[in-house]
């Protein structure tokens, strides 16, 4: 798989009324940037922790890895590839270094056409 991996990141603190789960990890599809998929990884952890994030292609080859430290961490990951079929099967593995628990997300891509109509009363 020929893919270039792009990363943008921010460390953010979120003020919410919801209780924080020390194992709360989420990966969300945000949209496309320059026709390439953008994903947001959220580690909604308290107290602060140490994590390792590994991104692997469909063959299991590691294409990116980083260590994160803190609480309420948010990172944006863009998979740069010209072929959307190469993205399917990509995994994000997030390991909590204190517990050695790993959460794995697997990306499967598909497409559909959506027609949106707006109706206004005259």
C-alpha cells in the first residue's frame, strides 16, 4: 500500500457534564480534506494517562505510530492516498500504557449517494 499519512493535532480540554470514563476512546470519521478521509481520535480520559497509537494498513504493516500523554486528548489523522480502496482495512490501535488494554478500530469504506431536499411553505 502506498499511502502518505498526515497528522494534525490539538490537545483540548472539554467542559461537559458527562462523567469521564478512564477507558473512553473514540474514533470518528470527520469528512474529507482534499478528497482524503479525515478521522478524529478522542481520548476522554481522566486522570491523565500515557497512550500509544498505531495505525496499520490492511496488511498489518505499521504506517504511523505516536505516544500521547495527557487528559482529554484529541488528534486528527488524514489518510493520504489516491486510491480509496487502500483505506479499507486500515486499523487504529490505541493502547493504555498503564493497563496494557488496547482498543482497535478497523476502517471499512463504502459509498452511497444521498439526495437532500428542502421544502419551504410559501
